[in-house]
C-alpha cells in the first residue's frame, strides 16, 4: 500500500505543472495574508488513514489557502525586505526539487557543489575577496551570521588566552541587525555596542569606543553592516576593515540585504571595504533574485571555518578520507552550522548564468533608481516628507500629522484594496512609512498611487 506514494501520478503532475505555469505566466497577486476577507478554512479531516484525493487538496490550496498568503514576489510588495525571484530561478528550483539532491557533501553531490562554488567564487571576486575565499550557501542571513561569528569567536579566543572564553567580545553597531545580537547571545559572549554617526558605524566611533573601554583588549572582532535593513545605510566598511586588519581583529560584514548593490554601477564603490573581510554574507533571496531560502556565506580562509565547524562522527568519516593539510573535498556541511542541506545555491547559479551579469546590474540599478524617483516625488508633495535621504533602495518618509494608528489602518487598507503591501516602521521612536524596493518592475505610477492614498 505504501509503495503508491512513490509511483508517478501523471494526472497530479499535469495539475501541479498547470498551477505552476499559471503562477509563472500571470501577474503576481498580492493576496491578503491575515487580512483575507474570508476566515481560514477548517483543516478537520484532512489527515486520514487512506489519504485525500491529490487534486482536491491542490484545488483547496489554490482556492482557499493561497489567498491567506501575501505574495512577496509581487512588484507591489514593498514591506520588510521583499523576494523577487527570476522566472529562470524558480524553474530551476523545481529542477533541483525533482532531482533528489542532497547538497551536504562532495561525495554525494560533487557536481552540484561545484556549481554552487562557481557562484560563490563570483560573489567573492565581486566583493574583492582574495583568491581561495569560499564557503557555502545557508538558509538565510541569521544562519550565515551565526556561523561566521562562531568561527570568529573561536579564532579570537586563541588570540586572547588571558581572557575567559565568555569574556571575549565583538564590537557591533547599535544599528546592527537583530540576528547579530542573537548570534552573540547564542555564542555566550557580550557585544561592545558602539554609537553611530547618523546610524552609520565609522572607524572614528569605533576607535573612540575602544579607547574609552577598560576591557578593550577583550574585543576580538568587528561586525559591520553593508546596508541596514531598516534604512539601507552602509557602514564605513573601508575604515572599519582597515582598523580590523591593523589590530588583528576578525572582520565580519553583514551584507544580507545591501551588498547586492555591488552590482550597481552607481553604488558599488560603497562596498570596497569588504575586501578586508574575514567573513561576509549576502542573501541572493533578497536583492539577487533567487527563491527563498538562500544566503551566500564566504570566508577569507575557509580552512579556518572547516576546522571549527566540520562535524565529526563515525558514519561521516568517509566524507573526510581525502583530507590533508593542503587538500580536502569541499563539503558544504563543513562551513556552517548545518549538516543535511538542500543545494539551495543552484537556482541562483542558474539565474546568474542564464541571465548574465549585465541583467543583474540593470535590475539592481533599476530599483535604486525607482527609490530615488520616489524620494523626488515625496519632495514634490505637500502631505508627505522624507525622514532621511534615500539609502540604496529604501525610502523612509512620514505622512505629516499621522500617528501609529493612522499608519497601521492605512497599511491594512492598502492591502485590502490590493494596491500594495507597505508596513510602517519605527525611526528614532517615531512611527513612519517605509518603502523597500527590490522588484525592478515596481512602477512610478504605483509609487504615486501609494502616496496619494495617504491624502485622506
């Protein structure tokens, strides 16, 4: 009886492919998420001894469930950090799903790992990291940051033997992503939180904090942000990186969102300091048009990460039989806090290879340009005003006279009307509006419609 689960069902395949084709070829709806006018349907009776007809369940998902999910790849999704995968990446993600790939080791998936490493090598070169840099693809920026800081912590402890293991620290910005603080909490070490210049961490601020801290010698590393999630601000990467190099500190760059602007002809100069990094992340599932979930994690010296993170067990010994001081098989499981993993970098690799670098440059630049255009439009209107200058593809602005309740209700109505998904944020304690542009098809007409909807 159980064998039927592994038999090919031609009717089901056609139904699934038809659903996917519909999704790929028609404009992406926003849908409603938790604001759907219909309540979530009951799931009573769906899990049964003998199973439910697959077509019925697929139709149930399409007709009853999908309306309760906001589609983050819509040009109208301007909240949080959107996801706008290319059609090529979505299609190849289906190929990967159907290929039975386990991307854990070189032994199991040398071909897939080689393609992922091809993409990582390109990203490392784009960021100015040296030859030999490498790493793996992980689920997202939080996992990438945790893995990189684990390596940085252990390397730093060997350089500061006079401190107890829990006493070493990383210097971080007060505007660092929440995953940085969580990673340090998990690792059992404290941050040295450094004040910023207008929310930007600079070398001067770091030097002052270190000079005024009686336990400055306990600092083993520096974390910089290449594009803050809330406002798109890029830290002083060159100054912080050179300071780290001069003082033998681990330098980690969190570029989960913003480092994709390495593809921007007008903004790539802001990221030149990444060349100093010991570890660096960027999420292709954000601004590099890959499906969720995909974060590129790179190390200047991947051998250090492998020494610290490689998992050892009798049944895994075969994965390391070819290891030596000068050579080892490239097991993705050795470079992050994970073991079993899907080959999540392949969809990005396929999209990059088939679309070409120029298409990526044009798409990333287009989103920066529409953000700039939105800033100009806001300046021209009398009911809204910029909170701060545009940074990368993020625009913060306020509706003059509004408080939190008005922003919240406006955001909900905008989604109910299927115009756009825009959520408010906080800036220096004030509730404001935020537009996060990632989809190159987001139009000026939509921007004007969003802003005009705030007049009443």
